[in-house]
C-alpha cells in the first residue's frame, strides 16, 4: 500500500468520515454513511454496517468452533 495508514486516516477525517485506529498495529477502521472499511497495509475490506454486524457474529462462532475442535484434537 503506497499510503501510510496515518495519511489515509487524515484524508478520511478531512472528508467527514470517522477513522479509528485499532489497538492492533497496522489496522485502521473507517465509518462513512452506513459503511465500514477495515484498512491494513495488505487490503481494504468494505462492507455495509448491517452486513458487517452479521459477519462479526458469525466470525466469533467460527473461532469458537475451531477452538472446540482443537480441544477435542479433531482434524479433517
């Protein structure tokens, strides 16, 4: 990615968007008009807020499922 996350956050804020620096290094979240963007040096993932909430709930379940399988030592 050619632009640093700091520059991207500054531009987003100048355009009236809401940038939030993550506690994780190299991750920035931006909210604008019902859409979220997750920005890293490797990719930008944009998604409507309503869909993102569903995806986040599902991801939490997937992480739990994988942890359960690891605890039971199940491998496919």
